[in-house]
C-alpha cells in the first residue's frame, strides 16, 4: 500500500480503470482519493476509463465532473 501511494505522489499522469468491482474495493477507493487529491493539489493529469455500467459518482462523489473514456458505451 505504501509503495502504491508513494508512486501515485510521484506520477505525472494517472490512468485508472473504474468498474463495478471498484465499488467493493477499499484499496481502489483509497487510491482514487489519493489520485484526486494529487490532481487538485499539484495539477497532476488524470484520466480514467469506465469499463462497465458503474455509476462513477457512486465510486467517488463528483467523479462525473471529470472527463473520462467510456469504454462501456
């Protein structure tokens, strides 16, 4: 976990994949929160891909405000 969080802090671009499985993963939730925080604080770029019919705002409130690739469609 420490290695992942440290890597998130160091990256310039985060690409994440969101699915219904993300809703049930505590680790994924923590990682997304860290990525969003880095995006806001440091202006890091972030792109995410929606893989299935998950409501992205259920995964992380406000996530639908960000541009994302909708692979499900």
